[in-house]
C-alpha cells in the first residue's frame, strides 16, 4: 500500500506550510512522506541532505517557491511562486544495477506525462532524455541527482518542475516554454496534479521493481516527440546534426548523421534550426 503521511520538516531555516489532510492512499507502490515548504532553496538539495541522513525512499519535498532551483547542466530553474509544482522524491532503487539507474529519469517523464493525461486531459509528448512537452514546448523538466559512496548508490533524488498556472513567460522563454494553463486555458489545482503524478510514479516504480524495464522504455518511446525529425544534439561544445532514429532500451539516443549513425548517452536535443528547448531555466 502507498501511504502519504505529512509532517513538518523541523528544519530551522525553512518554513513548512500547514499540512493538508494526511493519510492519502495512492494504492500500491512507494510510501510517501511529504515535507511541504512555502519557500526553500531547492527541494533536490534538501532531499540529498535527508538522503545522507538515512531517510527512507519515498520521502518527498514540495515547495511553493525555490530560491536556488537547480536545472540540468548546472543551470538555475526559475519558477514563479505558487504557479508551478516543484517537488523532489528520495529514492533508493537497490533493485537497479548502476548502469540501469538512467531509467528512473525516463520513468519519471513517463509518469508525469501519464498523470497529466489522466488529470488534465492533455496529450503530452516526451523529449529525450527527460522533458515533458505540450504543443512542442516544455511544460516539465526533470533532474535526477545521485549520491554514490564508491560504487554504492547512497541515494537518488528525482526532482520535477511542472509549469502549471503561469499565464505568460518572459520573452526569452516564450518560444520554448508553456504551462498547463497556456496549453488549455484552464487553471489547475496543483495538489490534484501532485497526487496524480505521485500515484503514477509509484506505479512506474513498481514496474521497474518487478524488473520490467522494457515496458517503461516502450511506453516512453510511444510518447516520444522527435523520431524521424532532424535534430541538433549538443554535448558540451560539440554539436551534431542528424535524424533522430531511435532511443534504445539502454536510454541512448541514436542520431543518423552524414558521417553515419552515432549514439549518445547524454546531451541536449533541439529541433534543427530551433534553439535548445530549455524552459524555466536561466544560465
Ligand atoms: C531541467 O533542467 O529540465 C530540470 C529541472 C528540474 C527542476 C526541479 S524543480 C524541483 C526540483 N528541485 C530543484 O532544485 N530542481 C528540481
């Protein structure tokens, strides 16, 4: 059974919000203990700290505002207070080998997309490796951060920033960012989205725990936005242009270039000619 118990974090510098009703039951999977903040530096940073202290998997931090939200590639993740859903989940996926941990990112993107479809009745698409798109623009970013001791995974923190009720974005983000509100002209209850995503992630996690990594990658591919399209992949200073052929069960992307097929385990993809799709982030 998945239970949600809610309590105060007891941290001196962060103020917890009044807790909503406790004891929500999400069915099966992870047991979630939810720590709520009106403002925090970063829910990912906070949970990495709790991970160090031995807190159990399923510990969750959610905030109305982050003052130092982290994005991929060391970027900042900005979110207008109260408009976004900003949360992180502490995981200890001991059932995965080190080279399988990547799948948590894909599983998280998939869970967000499936939950948005159920709760918000939208049709999200997925962009390698872990962006969720609506109308071709980024609506949710996902960041996985890990803490290893030698070869042993001590903790893994999965963070997600979902643009919910933003009526607009700054000029530099307009082309590449969207919110659920902008995509539907409807306002959404962040709490309902939050429980929908946690429920769906719990189900995906159960699938992974049962060893069915393949079905998660298959479902991810079914929602992928870019197969067959000409893309530009940036990795550090290197840029590769080609046709996005496949995303493998190992999470690699295959790009068909003029020099032949190339595979990548990391990088950032944008549709060729369109600037990199980074939403909510500032360099
Ligand atoms: C990306 O760059 O696309 C990933 C962005 C992830 C942002 C979320 S917001 C909640 C959690 N806490 C953080 O500091 N970052 C993640």
